[in-house]
C-alpha cells in the first residue's frame, strides 16, 4: 500500500500524520483501531490478525 493511501486512512480516523514514516503511521493506526502495533515487527506469523489491511506489506 502506498504512503498516500495510508495517510488517507489515517486522516479518516482523525490521526495527524505529520512526518511519520510508513511503519510508524501504520502502527499508530493499529493502536487507534485497538489492535497490537505489530506491523513490520518480525511477528507477522504470530500476530493472529489474518484479515489485517497491512498483511501484504508486513514482515
């Protein structure tokens, strides 16, 4: 997913993007959704979030 698409999702959730990097922004969205901030943490096989929006880009 492109950074601009992620920023649009964040804005819809009233999250101020500022100069956050892609991973930081996704983790902030995850926390806002009430999920674990696990994006790009190396735990993708253990997070248990099969329907995650970020799964394609996650490690």
